[in-house]
C-alpha cells in the first residue's frame, strides 16, 4: 500500500513502527483533506482494507489529525 500511496497526488510521507508483540502504528501524511479523501476512495486501498478486516486484523482504528508544527532533534 505504501508504494501505491506514494503515487497518489498529495502524498507527503509515511512512518510505521511495530513492537515486539506485533502491535504497530502507521501514520501517513497528506497535503490536504481532499488528497486524503481521494486515497481513502482508492479501489486498491479499499480492497486492502476489506482483506484486513476479514483476515489480518482483529481490530484497528483510524485517527485523522492535522499537524500544525513538527520539531525534531538528531545528533
């Protein structure tokens, strides 16, 4: 899905982390609400979600958030 997302207009990036127990989080960044809605409506993405619900995941949730600022530090 990441490769497909990268091809979508308005895609800015993605970050993903998995813990030892398999629990994880994936955050994707989009230039606008419209770009996000277009991604949500993408047929391949919708099929992947359907497969996820029917066999890969027992649960998941989505949060839509707006990043106002981002800071970082690196040595």
